[in-house]
């Protein structure tokens, strides 16, 4: 049988003595696409693993700090106080033990901010359900933030914007903080890191700034005015209350006088 010159039946025609490879371009394209998808999936897995590791670290920080804040000699600062330090604005805060605060002040804050403080475990489920029901019904929602949740926010989270993400983080942290710290310690920390005006943090600095007295010597009226200032300390001035603020203070003053068992966890 005559053999064709320059032809090899196993490798095809030859050019210049070299065999021309047979390339399946369609198969090669599929292989490249498959490799690209594998690289994309691997990249997503790495990103997810890193994000999970970061989330774990961020969760461990407040968990560890909460245990560190349990002893009474530790005086925590809030994220807003840290911001004021970093931006060189400074602040006025004078730590004071809860026993050195007029009881009527703590009672007024509970009756104004979180009437179930002594009974819930960091989150007021009744109030939370009401907020969810209002949202589902399309009605305007009311605040359901407990004193413990506000303490968590001030210690570990951001104030503005009040995003859904922040609330989602607040809830489990509040339950954890309530399990680790006593109600008295939570209240003591809250009263010493709450903001009562630009650069005014804590009840001792607030009492002296607005009324020229120590926290121990606050009157029932002064305590009520300070309590109703907390939701908006930049627009509400307890030393110069408008008619609306005075009406709120009257209500809280009456409630604090009849608080009784609502504040029993602070005894």
C-alpha cells in the first residue's frame, strides 16, 4: 500500500515536518468556563469563611468586655465617648456609684424608659411583639428599647443610623448582658454612660451641669426632668424645659412616687 508523503495516520498531515495537533476548541472552552466557575466558588467560600471569622471576633469582643465590666471598680466608657476622644472634642463624665445617686433618679429613669426593667431578661418581649404587630399592620412603630438594650448600644454599638442590623445585634447582646450582670450593675453603668447633652455623660456630670448639684442631692422634680431628657438630650434641656417637657416630667414624677415593686431589683 502506497504511503502518502507527509501524512501520518495517527497524527494527521505534517507541516514542515511537524505534526499539526488536533485541537477541540469547543471542549477547551468548556474546560476554561468550568475552571472559572470553580475559582469563583472557591473565592466565595474564602470570603464567607473570612466574614464568619470576623463576625465571631466581633461577637467575642462585647462578650469578653461584659465580663470585664462586672466588677464595680471598672468604669466603662461608651462608643460616643470614644468618638469624642478620637475627634479631640473631649467630654465631661464623673463616675458615681449607684448608692451615691438619689434613688428617685433611678426610679424616674425606669418609669420613663423601661417600666419592666426589673422583670424582663434584657428584652421586653411584650413591647417587642407590639412593635412587630404595628409594623406588620403598617402603623407607626413605637420604641421598644429597654435600658439593657440602650446600655448595650452605648457600650458596643453605634447610635446613628438606627438600622435594623443594629437592632438585630442588640437583642442577643442584651439577653447576654442581662444574664452576666446584675440589674444594679446594668443600671449603674447606664447612668454613668448615658448622654445628657453635648459632651455631658453620666448622671453626676449631668446633675452638676444642669442643676449645680450632685447626683445624690437631686430633687424629685430634677430627677424627672433629667429622665425625660434622655430620649433626645440634644434638643431637650432639663434646666430650661418647655411646656411639653414639663408635662412629661409631671407624669414621670407621679409614676416614680408610686413605682414600688417596679424598682425592687435596685434595692
